[in-house]
């Protein structure tokens, strides 16, 4: 048996179809819809389609809605999918069958299917995340994935209540060496109004990537920054000495010392992380 969680707020146009597709694809799964204070008939439709509905009294956020549903998990395999009809629920079995060989399987959306307004920022964020993780991440924050319950149990205290829930889960699992597979999927136009703020959420995702990497592998951030500052300081030192005739220019000394301090801080942060993991 498996559990499928659907966070939903004002998704009356699509929630019924999503539930039906899940029931056809995974007939033995328990479907939980966390109704995040919808103002329309989302919870009624979900109930009529046979899903277990959990209601919140006020908007809690995408991540919080997922966490509420996951707390109800009785089975070792958990699936999540958005309730807006953008993900192909009929492909969930393809993800489920990979569990065993992998700890988490993520549906990776085709870049050209993502709304054009979000593509540049999403591309930059995925490049940054891939660079810091040392491996390609085709889709950082896909809302369609299947994973073992033990992953959520380990990272539950780190997972945020907002849209960055899925991004944090991806980075945390990869950082800790869990086996993660990405499977290409289609991505459909959503029904209803999107709740993502392209500018605010992009900035939050950027901070999230940095914070998550600092938490699990701080050297990935500190060492490149330290190397950059040391190289810049050395360049300034040589330039001022050979071209301007100045020896021990104060600017170069400050930059070099800053680079050393950043490197030492990174080593200390890495020692703390390793100590906490023991």
C-alpha cells in the first residue's frame, strides 16, 4: 500500500480529475487531500471522489499542507502531487516501480513546458543547485515525486512550510547520499490561478539553496568564495606592485585576509556539521 498526498487550495477546476487519475493509476493507494483553507468547492469535490480530506482553518502554505498529510502516513511509500492538474498522475506507477532501487524518484518537467516567465530564474537556480551539489539536477522543485517515508522522517524538522518544501527535500536527500532518480515527465498548463510569486519566490529559492548547502556541506560555499577572494587579492597585489610600483597595497592585504578568514570559517562550519552528524 502507498499513500498519495495532494495539497490543494482553490483547485475545484482540477482536483476531481487528479483524484480520478490517481485512483486509476494506483488503485490500492490511500489518497489524502489537505484542503488549505479553500474558498471554493475543492474539499467537497475531493470528498465526493473518495479521497480523505483534511481541512485547515486558515492558509498554512504549500509545504505545511504536505507535512500535515505526511503526518498521516501509515505506509512505507509516499507520493505527492499537486492538485492543479499540471502533472501526469497516470505516470505515478512509473515512479513507484523505481522505489527499491532508489530512495526517491522525481518527475522532471521538460523546461520548455514551464511557463516562460519562470524559465530564466528556474534555469539559474537549477544551475546554482547543480554546481553546489556537484551533479546535474534536472528539476529542483518538482511537485510530483515518490519517496520512502524514512527520508521525510529524517528531514521533517528542516522542511519549510512554503513552496520551497520540495526544493529543500531534493537538496537534503542528495546532500545525505540518498539514491535519487529523475524521470522525464510532461507538464500541462494549470487550471485556475497560480499561487507562485515569480520574483519573491525566486529570491526565497536562492536563499534556500545557499542555506541548505551550508547546513549539509558548508565547504561547497565557503571554499569557492575563499579561493575567489584569495585570487583577487593576489591579482591586486601583483598589479599594484608591478604596474603601480606600490608594495603591500592595503586593498590587496584586506582582500587576502578576508579570503583566509572565509576559508577558516568554512573549515570550522564543516567541523561543526560533521560533529552534529555523529
